[in-house]
């Protein structure tokens, strides 16, 4: 029991830390690529959301939701608890729902040992469509200015896919750099 609690707590805390850190790094790097409130042409944290929920499951989703709530509440969103709770919930649970769907329908093992590039691409597209759709529906329901349109959905979808591709590429390059050189 203690081991499960510590793994869950670790996943929760790691998710909060890395998601928050990457969110603000992405905001700094791509502030000129913002399309509207909560919508960016390249959104690196999208890839992290997917990986954190693939790796940590529910604790990862809860960590993302917690971090996203505070980022939204302390950031450019209206300081309305309900709107920010919804943003947090969608941010954490859209990738979690995509993960559940993909793990069960694409026969990906829970250890991710058979996660191939095509399966990752399908998972990314499902997650990005679900996330963009739920976010824009929520923004429209809450009546947030200049949000909730098809254009906002499309840009958010593109931003999530591009952000995931860039993040996966950076991780791949980083892992390749860590491998010992064959020439040495």
C-alpha cells in the first residue's frame, strides 16, 4: 500500500512540476505564436500531457489538472473558479481519456514496450482532437471572449500536434546525445 501511495504521489508531483515548468517555458518561447486565449500554434506541453498520462496514468492526469487550474487562474483567464476548474479538468483528463482509449483499442501494453511511431501518431491525433474540442466547447459555454470558434479549435489542434511532434523530437535528440558514441 505504501509503495502504491508513493508512486502515485511521485507521479502527481512530477506532473505538476514538469507541466508547470514546460508551460512557462513554452509561453516564453512562443508568446508571438499565440492565436487567442489558451490557443497557441505550437504548444509543447501538449506532448508532455500525453506522456505524463501514458507514464503515470491517473496521478499524472490529476497533477496536470491541478497545475493547469492554477496556471489558468493566475494567468490570462478570467479569475473565475468554475472556468479555471474546467480548464484544469480538461487539460488533465483529455490526455488521460485518449490514453485509455488508445491502450485498449490499439493494444499498447501498459509498460509502453510496444509503443510504435504509428501508434504514437494515432494517440497524438486522438488526444489533440479531444483536447481542442473539449477546451473550445468549454470556452464557448463559459462565454470567454474570442474563443470557442472552429478556427480556435483548428489552431489548438494544430498547436497540440506540432507541440507533441517537437517535444518528441527533442526527447529523441536528447536520448541520442546520451548514447555513447560508436567511434569512441
